[in-house]
C-alpha cells in the first residue's frame, strides 16, 4: 500500500486518541481553508547557532552582519539565532518586549 493511500484510507480515518476525531475530517473541515497556496519558491534553510548581540546592536553569522532593533534585544547573549540569506531571527532570554 502506498504512503498517500495509507494516509488517506487508514491513518486519516482512525479515531485520534487525544481529540477523539478523525484526522482527515478535521483537516478538511478546519485546516484546509487556512492553508495558502505554495508560491513556488523553495524554502531557504536557516543556520541555527548561538549568537551575541554586540554593543552596536548587530550579530554576525557566516561573514555577514545583521542589525538587531535596540528596543527588542539588548546587547549580550541570545540563546539562539536562525539566519538565512535575507533575515535573522533571535530567540532566548535576552529578548525583551
């Protein structure tokens, strides 16, 4: 049995243990309309690593500098950062709002 057929005919029809509902019915009724169409562009992989916000509010990754808004992240260590060619995402206890 193929993976798609298995998902549609077997796994999607089972009663889920936590929700007590059929996953395929939940997807069709609640989730499908919330999805947006694929834009055709491949996902850009992120490089996750520990980062330090420098006093001039930038982080460095793969020989590139990324500016960090001073109001959102004071200088010091951030627990992790994810960087792509076009953006940087910071997470961790150093971030304030």
